[in-house]
C-alpha cells in the first residue's frame, strides 16, 4: 500500500469509528427511552429490555455506517485542507485522484460490509425481535393497548382494534371498536360501550358489554345486518405467563434477499389480472420497496463518498466544523429523500426501484459534478501556471 493511501486511511478510520459509535448510540438511545417508558409503566423485566436492544442494534448499525463514512471523509479531508496539506500535495505533483482512490475504495468496502450485515445478520435479528415482542405482547397486552390508537400489532387475521379511553375506577375500556375481516372486502364492525380484559387459566378474553355488530348482507351491496348484544366474549392470543415460542414472521424485513425475491414472485403470481386485490397489490409494492432498499441503503456509503470527497477538498478554513455541518445536512437530505421514496414506492406513485435508488442517484450525481468541477479547475490552473512559466522568445533582426 502506498504511503499516501495509508496516510488517508489513517485520517479516515478514527473519525469513522467515533462517528459510527455516536450515531449508533443516538439511534439506540431513542429506542431505549421508548422501551424504558413502556417497560417501567407496564412491568416487564429488564432482561427483556436488554434483549430487545441487542436485536435492534444491527438495524441501527446498518443506518449508521453510511452516515459515519460521510462524516469521517469530511472531517479527514477538512483537517488536511485546514492545515494546507492538500495544497502541499498539489505543489509536490500529487494528483487529487491519488487522494480520492483510497477513500472511494474504503466506501466500496463499507458498502459490501453493510450489505453483508443486511443479508446475514439483520433478518435473524429482526426475526428474533418480532418473536420477543410477540411473546411479551401475549403476556402483557397493556404494552400495546393505547388510548385512541388503532393497534396494528393486533392486526392478525384481518382485525383492527381501537378504544377511546380507560375508566380509572373500573379499568374498563371505553367505546371499543373492532373491525373484522377487513381484507375480505366485506368488513364487520363491532362497537361496544365498554370492555374488560380478563384471564381464565392461562388464556385471555376480551368481554364486550352493551354493543352492536354491523355485518354486510351478501345479497345487498349497501345493506347491513345489525345485531345487538349485552355481552360478548372474544378470545385473544394472550397468555398470563411469559412463554417463549417458536415463531416465524413473514414480514419482508425478516427475509434474506433470496427469500424476499421468492416471496415477491408468489405475491405477483397470486394477483388476478381481471380483479386485482388492493391489499395484495399494497403488500407486493411494499415487498418490492424493501427488496430494493436492501441494495440501495448499503451503497449510500459510495454515494456519500462521491459527494464527501470533493466537499472535503473544497473546505479551506474551520474544516472540521464546516465538514461536520455539511455532513449532517447531507444526511438529513438523504434520509428525507429515502422516506419520500418509501412512501411513494409503497403507494404506487413511483416505481419501487427508482424510489429506493433516488437518494443515491441525487447525492451521487451531485458528487460527480463536484469532482468534475475540481478536475476542470485544476487543469485550468495548471495551464495558466505553464503559461506564466513559459519563456518568451523574441526574434530580432539586425538592422544595418
């Protein structure tokens, strides 16, 4: 390895490791505060809190690696520019491409590492996290019962749940709504004035009081059959004791790339061309978004490298602070574009592949333009310097 390459990597690695730890901790702290709030209020042991954080860690590392790479490049080159080392390199005939190559090679390596984490570590960690969360919810449904919130965690077998408030004296749920068979095209709505969650043995039941059930009539497109009841019981998939069970989630985030590709193929084959299911189409678009995200997110390292290197070289004074500020701004821009891409790709407003690769294309294109600008300015500067140094020859003729 050349001396210059070793020197560049020596400047890059320490800020990268520090940035990686900082970004990972920031994201984990956000999850930690949320989990502590739930676990302290709901009474689940701290061992499950620690286990949850361990399962969340790979997802935070996947996000932190591109951010840390960008900040490290800006800080490293900002330091070199501030101390006039880049100017000294130019004066000694060292081309900027020699400075860029080792840093770009490092971003490619980080992209491969990030992709490997997404492929081999993240699916298993997410699967374990979903399994733990499911077991805890079965043991303590209060973890997911939130007033005035549609509880998607209970969205099993086409059900959605919601209640408005809790009576502080009786602890009964007030104004409960249950939507059943929401994916069959003919949802059934149950409304109860109050409800009580109870256990019989090791099984949980939700007892509804004073309510109505609105069920669509098959023969009439706009007709409903209304059934009144004083008391109705619904069995819930909860347990009084926390038990660890084998469970395999079919969520795209828990799948490896090959599994997700097969899953997408099955979803696409199940869609009827003459009468496509809106729900199946939504699942298909979401799965495709997650598929392309598994590739696009790691290569954010390379995109950040393409834009970070020219910006770092352009920094003159106060390089570290300016570099850090530019890095945060670019990170916000990237993840804003990523969120927009996820939303538009899932809703069908944009092709999933383009939606997920759009942030990389935008950031990478700007970076290539800046790199081309730097090389062009260097060529012009070199040409002007040669013109100044070129000797002037004057042809003189003897006059007789």
